[in-house]
C-alpha cells in the first residue's frame, strides 16, 4: 500500500486503510473501490490523502498501532465528554502500545476537518505514550500521561467553531479565547477524582514554553511537569502534520525540523530528541523525491536512521536500502 494526496488518487483505486467520520465510525471500509464521487466527497470533507493499494507498492505494510475498535470507542468517549470513559480509553491505549514489540509513528495522519479535534487528541495520546515509553516512564506514569494527553484539548468544546476553524488570522480577542482552552479543560476535569492530579496539571500546562513565553501561567522550564513537556511536543507535531481549513498540512520531516529549531524556546530538548527516535520523517508508503531527480516510495524504516529508509523506485521498481547506498538521499516528500 501507499499514501497518496487526495488530488492524485484515480478512480477505481482500492482503499487500503479505513476512513472514519466525525463520530468515530467507519465511513469507507478497506478494500472499497474508490469512485470519483467518493474521492470528491472526501476532498470536500478535508481529507488530505488516503492509503491505497497499487502494483508499485505491493507488499508494503503500514502498521496501525491501535485496533479500530479502540479508536472508535475513544473518539466516541471524547465526543460525548464522558470523562470516566476517556480515562479508561487512555489506559487501554497504554496497554495496547505496551503489548507491541515495536512502537513508532510511521503513518500519515488521516482526518477530516470535522473530526480533527477528536482524532488529534487520540494521536497526541498515542505519540505521548510512545515518547513516555522511550523515556522510561513506569506503567502508572504512562497511564497518567495518557489521561492528560487524551484530554489536553477538551476545553475546546467550550470554544466556538467560528474561532476554531476561522480561515483568517485570529484577532487578539479571539486569540485570547483560543488560549483559554487549557484553563477551560482543567476546569472541566478538575472535580473528577479518578483523574490524577498530575494529569490535570498537564492539561492546564501543555502550552507552557521552556522560556516562559507560554500560557496560561508563563512557567519556565524547571517548573513545567514532564507530562506537560511531552504533550506540548506531541501536540504541536500532530497539529503541524494535520490538514486544517486555514492551512495545508506540513510534511513530517519539516515538522520535526520545526520542533528541533524551537528547543529551549518552546520545547524541552530531551522530549524532542526522544520523539525523533520514534517519529519517522518519511513514513512508510509515502512518495519522495531523491537527489538523482527520480521518485520513490518508502518501503520500510531503518531503526538506526529514520532519515535513510528502504525505498522502491517508481520508474523501474528497483528496491534500494539507503543505509547501503551513500550517494543517494531523500530531498523532499512529494505532496
């Protein structure tokens, strides 16, 4: 299978990974034959691209980290603001990820404009737990981190969609309303005694910056809890690589560059370094431009160096391991 931008998908392509609607239910099942009407409808809903099967990418496997059932249940819990269910879903995310021998973020984010907030919260929880595992957090800590990450944007339910999805630049007043979501989120969950105090604090603090320029309390790095630091990195990364009504998604490689360039300013450098160990700048199934001017599809990641994966050339279907071919590099992702 391979990932293609929505405008490059041809009629009668076969869908490889299901598409979900804003309620967490499957909109299109895997193996659906895509007609023009389906493709146009998905484009209008804001889906930037899809995973499809084709002859060139035959044999490429993209691993989904969570079961479809857990994803549906989590989105449903978030949408209904069922805090107890969200907490249980957060714990289930930890259990599923800890039971996998190899966890890394190797997929392009697929979400519509309408279900962005819920899918974003789910993605941030997954990435945060992966980073937490890499940083050696214990089981209890991972569950607390997952609770906070899943609920980090719950305060946005109290903010108008006119502001959340505004295409034009927000006014200062609107920006202040947007910035209030971390406090609003804390207010929503603060009286739930089952959610840990550290998780509640992380929801409140996930937009605090290392240099003290964040909000709502303008904390500097040493006063920001590790959970909030992790979530801040994962939150911004997933937001950057997501398609929004007011901007196109940034590709993963560029998003990682953004994280690195803002270490010590916005982000904790150790959290960024750990995230980069598990996030692939060139996800499996993506099309890339090489330094020789040819295009290729990423086939498999190299754990020692995510920047040099195994690829298959589109022109002649030759497979190349970039860890063994040193005169060839990836220039950019083709979108």
